[in-house]
C-alpha cells in the first residue's frame, strides 16, 4: 500500500509540475515580461500550499493540473482561432478536457456550460468545434458507462452532495425560524434531514457534512417534487434564512478576508496529517503512514504549523495568496476587462473559470 501511495503521489506531483511548466512556456510564447514570469515561478516554488496539496490524495489535484492544461489551450484558441483546424491541437484539447472531466464528478457540467459559450463565440469554427465537443462527450459516456462497469467501478450516490445548499437552507430555517414554520413542515424537514438541528451547534453552519450525511436519499428519489415543493415553500416563507444559509456556506468563495480556520466548519483549511483508523474488511479506511527524514523535519514542522495554526493570516497582503475568496473577484475583473476591450474570444476561457466557481458554490463546504 505504501509503494502504491508513493507511485500515486509522484505521478500527481509530476502532473502538477508539468502544468506549472506549461504555464511558464505559454507566457514565454506570448512574450510576457520577465519580471512577471519570475514572480509566477517564485509563487509556484515557494507558495507552501502547492507542495502540501501536491501529495494530497483527498483533493482534486489531478483535476487541477488538467484544469491548467485546458485553460492554456483555451487561451491558445483565443490567440489564434485557426489552431482548431489542426488535428494535433484538437487531439490534445480533447485529451486534456476528458481527463479534466473524469477527475471531478461535477466536471461534466462545467464542460457543457463552457462549451455552449465557446460555440457561441467561435461561430465561424462551429462545425470543427462541435465535432471535438461531441467526441469528448461520446468518450466520456463510454468511459462512465460500459468501461467503468466492466472494471467494477464503485457507484456513488451524489444526491446528498448536489443538494447541499437546500439541505443547509432547510436546516437553518427549521432551527432558527422554527416558530414561523408549521409543525407539519418541520416534521417533513426532519424526515429528509434527521440531524437538521445540529445546524445551531456553532460548528456546522459552514459545512453541510453533519446534515447531508444523514439525508434521506431514498425518500427524495421516491418523490423529488415533494422535496422541491417543501424547499420552495420554506424559501418563500423565510427568504432571509435561505440567503443567510447559502451565504454562510459559501462565504469562503466570495469573501477574500474570511478567517481560517473556520470555527463553524470544524475542519482545517487543508489536511496535512491524517489520524489513523483501523481498517475492517469491507469497511473503514486504510491510511498509509508518511515518514519524514530527519533532515527534513524542519520543513515538516513548518508545513504542519502552517496548516493548523494559520500564521500566514497575520501577514497583510501575503495572506491573500492563501485566499480562495479573492479568486472570483480576479475572474470577474478579467471578464469585465474582456468585455470592455471587446476581446470576446477570451470569454471561452473565462466561462470555464466562472463555470467551475458556480459549481463549487453549490457544494457541501468551502475550506480552501
């Protein structure tokens, strides 16, 4: 298991390093000022999260690497739309987008969203681009269908993940505004979310895990419209509760100065050390222990303190390098600048960024 984990980690590190290198290579091609390239290089080398996340097996790091590759390809299309006529580019484009999709369950939705925008923008190349997009979709369907089935892939019920926001909104309304909600509606909420009441315990407002993990998926599948009607009725009766629950759950994705560790999510920004659990047959976790060489103990201690003490937050400006909330404002500024300059070709890339963010804010938690 340790050897397997080591191989996985090295492959993941190489992919991320390759993505960073590809970024610098692209910057060289478009004649980016050397001082700016040097700044990016230093960020890639010394921003601690790059190293910590590179060997994380519980985060979407391979997805992130291919996210960078796809971004660079979309920028190349904007620089030179004629490149889509080249088979080599289309092959690499399709390959990178396919791997981007399969390494994150919501990746397919981002792909469809950005593809619609791309087809509208590159109307002159719509035939060629349509063929590439349909080919990627076809390969994905084959991969997620017969190929996955033949390899006995584990099926995962993601209903409770997809409904994280409604789950939090209903839990908040039933907990803090229970007097405004009928006892019948409250009973219905408890049928869908048995642990809705823990929303008020001071550690669950920023993460949906405690509530979504008990969500009655079977009852939802029996009649999705009944759940949606309940959600709509509660939302109409308590709109501020719904807005508050959504904003609290997603605050880290749009508020740059969010304080971490988040006291209402009971979880660190990222995980550096794993606590060990005994694995039972067919159940539990098998965790591989990481051993640090003596000469690297200082670096291990630095990463551990950074992860759990969050000292970087005491340093103005530098702390923004660790903020996921500042990213969306950079994206919105980029989109506004493209529209202002009428550089519409670059909105295909922008839609890929925006689509990913929109999917993320519908998720169960924001930690980083």
